[in-house]
């Protein structure tokens, strides 16, 4: 590669020989490419990539998509039917991409490409238009499976090994940007395992291969011509490619597509817990050697975890023999577990590891909130007169619930715990606010202020400088450390 050696030869005259050799090795590595052209590969793959045209009824108000609707379409790279100029009350056409995975006419795309569509049309490379039937969709992974009928077998592509993809590998994206028809772009895998808070099973492949509006649902190929990702969304202030695109990995998509083909919906295991991250501070408070696992913030009543007596405050370390390194790993592991299977769940509780047998349920089709996002509390500026039985603990003034306090703070009849009446400046950074409920210290529930004060005093005497409190805010529960020092 003479284009690279000339500068190195010149550099060798002014730097030590050893360094020149090192630079030559690095330059040679940078210059290597897997092929002189992608043309042969693209020629084989393009016939299986399709354009998807959908028709849906526009809202009565062109801007009436609801709060966040515009951001949704911009975020996922779709034409926005709420843009100014859309015919009021008239059908709106949107364009996306997809690919055929079976000669019988099974087509994979993103759910958001066909969401709300009253009619779906699949357009082949030769401009043949085929009416598509929706076989199934999965909102949690934003996948959908369509079926078209053709006169004969259709060209198709296969899923590949996305787990084997490495950062720096070449990839090709084929899709329908801006409605132009099949367009090919190339780039590299920029990152693996991206969690961008798009859903509970985030594990995106990031790429710098240009992906634009209309590429959603199209395939990302490796150099073996296998689909290792489904181009799902982009990060872009303008709606155009800025070199940050995300694809759902084949390892996640392929099993879901098989389930959509067989059952019309995804079948996932369900444990019935809300979880949060185990921070270093929480790990220290609980006596864990390292910040690992998933902390159980609350348990769904009547769910598998509740039946097996998994408790808030437990830290799930292993599930069915699989380590749970972080909170974000558990939903995927549970989802991949067949409903009805009895598994061993290893939890950290009260300073020791406990194994619990749990029979896994099946997650309902409709998604539920799994993350730790919390609704803003009702802002009620209340400075009550001193409530009988209230105590001050580490800057928090708390009291047992009474009918009057339930009314004042609009609490449900079944709300439990201690109500926070005041938060002084020293405790303001703790994350507690007036109107919050303190449900438990660690895994032990508290229902009177004296029990909380005694628990904190015991921790202080043992040289521990923070209490691990289960906070309930507007029905959303989360463990929060309350620092108080050991002085």
C-alpha cells in the first residue's frame, strides 16, 4: 500500500528506527480493509430488503398527536404526520424499511414503522407492491412481523451472530432513507451493549453507518451477509445522520421474531418485581463485597416473586444459575426464561446469601413500567402544626399516618409507612421531600416513628453512617440512603 508507506519512509528519516517500525505497523493496520468493494455483497442482499409504506388516519388537529408525539417521530427517524401541512383529517402515508426472512413472505420491520397503520404495503426491489398482513408485534423491543403473498418464493436473508460482532467491524445498512428507495451505506460497529433508556431490554449496537429517516426497520449486515441488527433509531438534532445510529441486535430480535411467527406475540418470563441499581453506597450499607446485582424496590402483589416471598430490600445476585452483574441484566435474563419453569433465585438478605425457589410467570402483552422513573410528587406547601408522636431523624421530621394526614396529603387508604412532614437543609440532599412515605429500613417495615429512630440509633452505634430506607412517592417505591453520621 504505497500510499501509506511513503509518509512512513519519510518519517523514518527524522525518528528512531524502532518508532518508525511501530508507526508502520499501526499505519498498515489502519489501511487494511476487508474488500475493495461492497458491490458483490450488496448485489446479493438488496433483493431481500423492502420498502414499507403505511397509511393511517391523521388526527383531527395536525398537531394533536399528544405530548411527546413529535419527539417520537423525530427520535425514530420517521416522517411526522403531525407536521404542519399534513391534511387535516386526511390519510397520511409514512415510509420505512424492512427485510424478508423467509421465502414464504415473512417480513421483519420495526413496530413504530407500522404503528397505527390502517393499511401496510411492502414494496420489493423491482417495485412490485404487495399488501401486508400484520402477524404480530412487540412493543418492548419495537419489532413487528408482516406476511405478504407473492406468486413464488421470495429472496430472503438470515440472522447472524450479533454477539460475535466486535467494535470496529465493518457493517452495511440498507434501507429507504427519505423515501428514496433502497440505499446502501457502510460504516463500523461503534459500540456494543448500548442502554439508552428506550426500553427494559436495551442492548443496542451503535454504528456510524449513515442511517436517516426511513431507514427504521432495515437490516444491518456483517461482511458474511448476515443480519446482525435491525436499524431502529438515530440520535440527531436535525433528523439527519450525524454518525450515531442504533440497531437492535439479532441475538435479541431473532427469538422474538420466531415467537411472533408462532404465537403472534412475544412470550416472556415474569418475576413481578421493580428493581433499581445497587450503588457502591448501597452495597456498603448492605454488607455486600461489591456493587452488583439488582435491588428489589417493590414486589407485585400476587406475582411469582411475592408468592415465593422475595422481599423489598433483597438483592438478586443469581437467577437460574446465571450471574446478575447489574440491574439492567436481570430483565433480559428473566424474559428469556420459559413461563412455568421453577428456578433458583439467589438473593442477599440481612447479611447472608439465601436461595429461593420461584415459579416464573408469563409477562402480559401490554408493557408496564419497569424502570425507576418516578412521577413528580404533588407539591403541597404545608407547614403543619406539630403532629402528636412525630420524631426528628437525621433531619427528617416523620410521623405515623393518621386520617387527618391521609386527607392532607391525598394518600390512599392502603398507603402504609411514616409520612415525612419536614426536611431540613442538612437532609435536603438525601432525596426525601415533604409528603414522601418511609415504608421500611432495609427489609424491615416500620409503622411508627420510634421504630425508625431506634433503627437509626442502632446503625449509628454499630459505626454505620447511613440508613437504607424504602421511600414511597406517589406509589413509586425506591430505596434511598439517608446519611446521619456516626458522631
